[in-house]
């Protein structure tokens, strides 16, 4: 399944800052939410100023903490989709719980789902919870994380009928273009690869996280490896601004929900 024109699917996973727990460091309750809140505010201001559309995959817990931020996203024409209820835990019931929570807070229909850390969830469960699409597949091989070399690089239907939007990867070599490569590759190289991928696949689908846009995420106390928090804060904001400026004119920025309609 392929778009008839170049489409840019820019998204952000709005979640609690639980990343340090992967390295054995507990995170105080306040920091869990305030660090991504600042990043989310900065992202929102940037995409609004650039006049481009984005999709925000939000956890129910974050939405309950900052409902005004969620309503502001919708008021500016962005899409709010589900990122589960909590970023640290998951139960199948969270599919419905997060959807209902986000719809109540945002006042808008929630059509999409992305699982935390792109972990696998039964596609039938996602469809049965009322979602139209998912974007939780990285079509690459990364040892210990992803083994999806048999997955298409463009949107496709799961066996149950759920529409899947794979994260972008460079054709042929399957080099990932997700958040880690965006922050670690020299910008010129990343720009060339993303432009080439958009031209060849008619889709550019990249996501990042709000804590990446907050300097506090790279404080030594969190013990997060440098390659993960590289450029965190204003440097990463400048990279995002450059990325958007580069993509403008090369394709149309759509929300995932708009992309679903375009493929129907």
C-alpha cells in the first residue's frame, strides 16, 4: 500500500519520563511528568509556529495530569492518539481505558495506537478496542529490540484488517530513521537519507519523545547513556526545526488519521 504523493507523518510519544528506570535509577513522581511536560510545550509551540500538522501519541496518565495541553493540541489541528495508559505497565484493558480517557479529555475521536517502546500487542485486541490503525513497527533489525526485516516499508493491513504505519527506514539497506538516528547522525546525512526515503516510499514516518527536548533529561543523575540523550534540550529543538524546514515543500504534513482517509 503506497501513497500517491509524498506524505510526512511527524509524531511524538507523549509519555512519563521513566527512561532512567531501564538503567536502574528510580524517578521521583514529579520528574516523571514535569520533564516531558516542558518538552511537550516546546514541541507544540514549534509545530504550531511552523504551521505543520503532527500526531501526539499520549498516555492516559499524562493526559489526566495535563488536560489543557491535550486540548491545545486538538485546537491547533493536531491529532491525539493513544500511547497506552501508563508507559511503564500494560494490560489489554488499557487499550480501551486510554482511548476513553483521551477522548473525554480532548473532546475528539481517538483512532490510533502506538505501544510503549514499540512492544508487540495482539493486533486483534487493538482492532477490537476500536482503533483504526497502529504505528508500532520498526521494519529493521536491531539486536535485542527489533527483528522485522520481513515487514513492508509502506503502510499495510494486518491479517485482522488493522492498518499499520511502519516507522520509516531507508529502502534496500533498512537503515532506521527513528529518533535515535535523528539525534546521532550528522544532520546533513540524516537529511539526505530522509529525503531519499520520502522520495522512494512516498512516506516519512518519524517519532521522538518530549524528554528529548528538555536539557534536564541529560543530567548525570539519571545514568542514561550519552547516545540516548545527545543534544537533549535546545540543540534538539534546533534539529527538529531544521528537519521540518527541510521537509516543507517535499511532501504534505498529515496526521495519521488523515493518512488513513487518504489510503481508504
